[in-house]
């Protein structure tokens, strides 16, 4: 109950940022005593918020730290269901693991699992993900789509469209998509998307959609082996970003494209994905389980596979591969 009151209190202060809200008004809206309000104000101050108190005027939020606590995100949300349940921890091996555990505890579609630090963050094909504390977004979203098991790979492409839209909307940076799950800025990776599912036969039980994004990571802090291939939003723009605001935007865009996908199918998603793609019309090498294949990336198959035009002029679908530009 205490955390719920604190969430509403912070949302109220954020809504009236740089304006005083009377203790009487806060008490009326939150349904608690002035003494309880003061205790929650004190807790918020300990978390790094600067809140001015003035007799007869009330409370005014003067400064917000870059936190991704549930109350910060919920104060900015306009979704119908994504992010309404948020499970936050300061540090975890992987938010993917956190989400799988959450399902066992009864979590429902739209539940969000996030952390300020991942100690064993991972990407596609088991690659490690550089996840320094309090600088990026490391989160996993629970989905329960009623679609056939063989269409599950489309969810990664759907998610890349939603996240790209959110980043472009909030930062203006020219983010592009590399098939199937990398988001790039000027050829360097800024975000990765990882989908894991549980199902049997032809039925999906649930999908965990993992998103790892370098937000305020300084360029100099990347390990030497990543400096030429990875970047962050701050490194590209020269400014820092409020992660809670980015997360709220991501959830909003994801909910929109997810609902579009469920109602209209993959076709509108495919067109959006191709408009953001960075490799179409270019020569690439697809390192598939059957060996490397070279060709020109032409677009997406209706299934979500990458269409590759070979030297013989034959267009073939690639369903699983690591793509490198030639």
C-alpha cells in the first residue's frame, strides 16, 4: 500500500512539476493523512528527488534523478496494459530470467521486468551484452499472443519496429534495423532484442521479449573489443536521456505495433520494418547453420525470413543467420 501511495504522489508531483501542490490537495487525491504524505516525501528525497516544501503553498518537485523505478515509469505511461505491472530490481543476472520466474508466479501479458544492472546480460546466439549499472535499459516484456508457433520469429521483427519508432520519436536519432534483431546508429549497435518462448506442439504459452539498450553509456566506457561496433544514444547525440521516459515511449509504441500485428497480421509490420532497414539493396553474407551464403538483401518474406538474391539471380529466404555486410 505504501509503495502505491508513493507512486501516486510522485505522479502528481511530476504532473505539476515546478508548481506547488497543496498538502490538502495531495491528501484528498491520495486518500491519506498529511503525516503519511510527509513520510513519503522524505522517502522520495532519500531516493534523490529534490522536493521543496513551503508553508501554505505545499510541495514542489524541483529535480528528478534518472531512476527507472515503477513510480517513475507509471507516471509517464499512456498504455492500456503494457507496463501496468512492473517488477523492478536493482541488479539481476538477466531480466529474461526474472520474467520467466514471474510467469511461474502468475504474471500476465504486459508485465514488465527491469533492472538497473544485468550481471549476465545476453543477446542472440548466447553473446554477452555489456550492461553497466544505471546507464542503459535492460528490460523484458511478457507477451501471450494467440498465434501459431511457427510465426513466433515475427515477434522479434515486430518489436524492432516498435523500439525503433520510440527511439526516433524521443531522440531524433537515425536508428536503423539490421535483420533480425539489432538496432544500429551509423553502423554501430545501440540496442538488441531477444525473444524467448515457451510452448508445445503448435501452441505458444508465452513469449519473453528482452530489450537491451545503451542509453547514457559514455563512449569511453565501452570495452576495447566493443568500441568500434557498439554505441549509445548519449554518445551519438552528445546529451543524456531520462530512461523512464524512454521506457514509457517504448511500451507505448510496442503496444501499438503489437495490437496492429494481432489485428492485421504481419504485412503492415513488414512494410514498416523494411522502411527502417539498413541493409536492403546491399551485398551481405548470411552465416547460416548450413554455411555462408552471399547475396543482396531484398526485403522480408511474409514469414519474416530475410530474402537474399544470389549471384544466380535466385531469391531465397534465410530463416536463421548472422548477417554481415560485404
